[in-house]
């Protein structure tokens, strides 16, 4: 049960991070073709912050946040959403 809750919690975190990153990307679009805008940079930092939260939670409380289920929950939501973002951004 703990593994399921950890996976679901980090999946929800990944969805919230993706939503915030997409909103930031719409708010601050890229200045030109081939240039990363501030919205992209903020989205990258948010996603990297999610990885840091995952590592911190799994490192400090592995009894509450088992590393493998939490990582599968986070990456299982984040990676498909990134693929969808790449597909819709063309």
C-alpha cells in the first residue's frame, strides 16, 4: 500500500509540474526559432526540482517513499507528457 501511495503521489506531482511548466511556456514564449525562452528554462527547472524532491523524499524516508515505485510514478507520468508536449509544439 505504501508503494502505491508513493507512486500515486509522485505521479500527481509530475502532472502538477507539467501543468505549471506548460503555463510558464505559454506566458513567456521563446524569442525566436532555435532559442530557448525563459518559459522553457523555468519548465526545465521545475522538472529538475521534481527529481530533487523525489531523491530527497526517497533518501530521507524510504519507508514512506520507496524509491522504485516513487520513481516509476514520477517518470511514468512525466515522460509521456513530455512526448505529448513535443508532438503538439511542432
